[in-house]
C-alpha cells in the first residue's frame, strides 16, 4: 500500500515560494518543517507518512547535498551526480505508487516545507514550476522520482543501472513525451538500455534522440510496445534509430 504524503494547497505553496525567494540558503535552513497548516492528506489509498519518515528523508537528502557542496555553490558535475543519487533515494525511500507521485501538491510540500534550503540551493534562480510542480517534469524533486521510476529494472542486482543513460536535458525530452508513448515503462527502459551503444552517425545525441522520439510517437498508435518481448523492443528502437541517422544525413546532404 502506498504511503500518503501531505499535499500543500496551491495558495500556501505560492506564498512560501514568493517569500523564500528573498532568503539565503542559510536562512532557509531554519525554515524546514514536517507539517504545515495548509497541507492535507488524501482521504483513502494508503497510510499517512509518519513524521520520523520525513525526518529520515530530509537527513538523507541533506547528507547527499553536503557531499555535493551544499550550502555552497558546488560544481555542475557534482549537481548532476547529486540528482542521480537523489533519484534513487526518493524512489527507494518514499514508498510512492505512480498515481500518488502524479499529485503536484505532494512535491510542492517536499520542496517548500521539508527541503526548502536544499531546493533553493539546487536551483538558485528557479522558475515556479521547479517548486510548485505546475510541471512535474521540471520539479526539483518530482522529476527525479519519475526518472528513477521510469528507468528502474526490478529484480536486478542494481535496479537503477539505467538511470544515468541520458543527461538531464535529454531525459526531459523523453519524460515530456511519456503520455504520447503510451506511458510505456518498458519502452523507456529499453531506450535507456540500448542508447549508449547506438551508432548515432557522428550527429549529436540530442538531434538523434529528438528524431527517434518522433518516430516512436508515430509508431505508438499501431504497436503495443508493452506486448513486445524485451529483445524485440530493443530491436525496434535500433531500427528506428538507424532510420533517424539516415534521415538526418540525407537532410544535411540536401542542405549543402
């Protein structure tokens, strides 16, 4: 059964976000809490998260942040490694099911109540969606849980071995199109698995990926990806990638 997390009402989330933008990371370290008067729980569907669970989660995230340079600026590489570590941590420790993880106010509560200091450290000049979860694909914590969820391979020694197959911006391209791809976790896992070994013809990963995703989106209405065996699914992706490379090369040749 899923663990239920507090849901921070939109008006309270917006108020905290606007006030906290004027504070330093050190000042925000005194603002964290594990409850809020404007937070509510779903009426049914799981067990309410205990306070000690939130305390443990904060402690673990804070430790990982400190290793990445918190409360200082930190290096870009350290931030990237931090994101991957936190993606695993959130997915392993939060006890969420996908339906609950789709609820925006849960992530607003985590960002603005439990982890305001680490959240603003990670994004010092954030747009609202990084904190308010108006777009979970961009939320400081929500996007990481979903990255782990969509690439996790259950029953393997390292179920998160695929989590770093794409950099953040490239994975965002996939995450933003997940609905059009039928929400197929199997497809996203297979794509993450074969991507590092694909021949991209010397073109940039981003350019090839965008074209591959377009091809998969066109294929999704006629092929049930989850009905394919894993090997067949990987082969389908290789075939689409080869088509993308050939099409990009042809387009460049015509443009010369």
